[in-house]
């Protein structure tokens, strides 16, 4: 029989990271993500990994990227204002194509806001917080078990596409404790980044021949000579001002995510078969929605749920298909309407789009969602 | 279906969040679905604090307590904030030091010397949460005494086992004597 354990979301995230093979954590503790740093401080040394508390969030993000460039799967976690500080180096990892997982346990902002209260106010920052055109992968868990399993998936996507992945938790799931069925060794897929068999005789590190989208490069310092820079670079990693290279390089970064949407995007559809109303939600908000839909269904209301698990890239075609079948979509999120914008962009005039959001630091209750759905 | 929504409220430092974690752990030993959460302020201790746990036979959607079936208050402020507007069936447990207005009438209401038991009988104020767990489990019959014991031992500092098990027993005795 599988082992069932009472775990906190933050704790499950740490265990998921270890399962995925993460062996380096650098961070600067901040509520409500602190238990991830605390957990890594205890667990990393037990499995031969390293934990380091840096002087701030900027440095800890840089340390995680550095460790990963050298070949060790790495993670950093933060909340609130810490996520703003991580943005600079997030872009650096996008362009240098260094995989790592950045966890944001969202809390109410702006600024230091309400440190112990839930929010999903960083969703657009996740997409555009670091400057310049770049793609991003962001995943949002709704249960403690998902904090574990989806953290493994974050690492897998990061390794496969050599790109940073954002694990967009929130205070609701981060500080929630519930039971987790621990996966056994080998049960979940674990992907390691591809590397050349003979680094010394491998070609330029960033070269992507034959229309490939992800470079196959050796960990830094293991025989293949290349440079790492946040400037637009040639195939061996040295800076260039070539407009052609700038164009092809950034377009390739975007294409490596865009052209693999079907592999990257996962979502949950529930009770949609006969639904005339669909509630769109993600992360901790889904817990309120599950209970609300149970109540509404018991009253005979035909309501279903669409929950993007991968929030970025946004599951456009999946939602578009739903919007052609239902009369109304209600977006529920703990912000003033961020993913709402994405839903409106995708749905256009296919059906009515309504919104329920909260920014006062409290959780949207099932009753509030029920009332919203019942509004004509 | 049985679903219990439990809220423990008091002052930061009383260990009530740990208390709800222990109840959740004991619930898992009884093969129940559990969801435990908390709210507290940025201060380390002294602020108002509440821990919540839902223990259910079925999978849990919304994870916060909305219709409490049991509330315990260990401070005057938390009594005033959390012990009103409850359903008729909800069980309210308060410490004997709480000033309860004469017109506060409930079907299921109990005043117990929880703080005094921790301070005097167990001899350590920090065990107030474990004394509470002992009493609560006797009232609600959430879990076997053995499973509660096991859960307590998982969530206390090493070297305090004897003290905390005594606290658990003294808490239970408040109901059985």
C-alpha cells in the first residue's frame, strides 16, 4: 500500500523537487514561502544536495541559475516583493537557456501588502515581469498533492525545453495541509536535460541544427567551450549585435514553447458535458469552485469547471472550444481580473464573460461563487 | 456523511495551529480526508490566531471552515470574534477564564479549566494545546486515544514526550472525571 502523509503544500513542493532530482536550493526566506526554504535547508543535505541562504532574492535567483548552468537541477522560491526581485535574473535564464524552477507562493500585494494572506495577483507578472519578448511556462497547483507532482513536472519541462519554469503557488495551497499519496520511485517520469556524448568534440553549445528548437549543450565546465551572457549571442555564446541573430534567437525561444503547447499544456475539465455555465479558475481558487459547483449541481444548475493547470502558455484552443458550447463563462481568481483578460481575449463574442475576484486578503467562499453564478 | 469543521482560536504562541495539525494527523490515522489551515498576523506571538481543520469521510473541496461544528476559544478576543453567529448544533468550548455574558445560550456549550490544567496540573503553560486536544477528542470522539497519542508524538519537540502525554491525559480527564 502506498504511503499517505499529512503534508503542507510548501513541504510537498520541496519533496517534489527532490523527487525530480533537484539538488540545489538558494533562497531568501519570505512568508508565505518560507517553509520551502526551511524544508530545503533540512532535506538537501540529507540527499547530498546543497542549500544556501543568499543576501537577497536577486542573488539567490542568480545562485540557482549558476548551479543549474553547472549541471545541477536547481530551485528558488519566494513570495510578494521577492518575486519582483527575481524578475531580472528570470529573463537572464530565458535568454541563456538555463533551466531552473522558480516558485512563487503568492500573497496579497502590492508591495509588502498582507504577508500572510492569499492572492493570485502575480499572474500577469509571471507572464511579463521580466523585460523583453520572452516565452514563459507557469503552472498552478490546486491541492497539496499537486504541489508535489506538478513540481516534478515543472522540473521536467524546464529540463526538456531548457527554460525557467514558474511554479505559481498561492497562500491557499502553500499553507494548506492535507494528505498526499507519496509516489514511489520510478512512478513519476523524471526528465534530465540532453547533453552531448562527447562534450570536448561537440559543436557550438547554442547551435540548433536541422530546425531543432532546444540546444543540446554540456553543463558549463565539462569540456565544451562556450560563454554565457545575457546579451544576444552567437552559437558559442559570445555577444553579437547582429540583428539577424537577435531575430532568429528570440523567435526560436518563443517557438520552442509555442510549437510545443500540446506537450506543455495540461488542464482539468469537470462537469462540462451538459454545462451552460463554465467557471474558469486555477490554483487555490479551484477549491472554492469545486464546493460551489457541488452546491449548484445539487440544485440542478448545469455548471462545469475549466481549470488551466498550465496557465502560461494559456490553453487558448481548449477554452475557445468550450466558449462555443456554453452560454456563459465566469472567471474566478484572487486578483482584480488578470487571467480574465486572457479569457476575454480568447472567448471574444462566443459567450458572455463574467468575473468574481477578491483583493482584500480573504478567500473567495463557495457561497460567493454560487451567488455570482445565480446572478442573471 | 460525516464532516467536522473545527476551529481553534486564541492567542499566538498557544500552539493552536499545531493543535489543528495534530487533529488532522489523527484524522489520517483514522483513514479520513483532512484539510488543515490557519490564519495569523505578521507578529510572531501575542496576536490573534486561529487554526482550522476539516475532517471528512469524503474528499474536501473548499478547505476553510465556513460552518463550524466545533469552536474552541482560549482568549477573550477570540471568544468575541469566533463564538457568535454559529449554527445551533455547533459545540463551543471555552476556557474558564473567559467572561461569557449571561445571555450567551447554547445547546452545546462547555467551560473547562484548560489554561489552569496546563499551568498547574501539567506544570507547563506551553502544553495548553495538547491539554486542549485531549479534551476535544473526548468531546468529539474524533479518533482513538492511541491514534491521538501517535499524532501528538509526531508534532512535539524531542525530549518533551512525557510532559505532552501527561498533558493529553489531563485534558481527557477534564471530561471523564
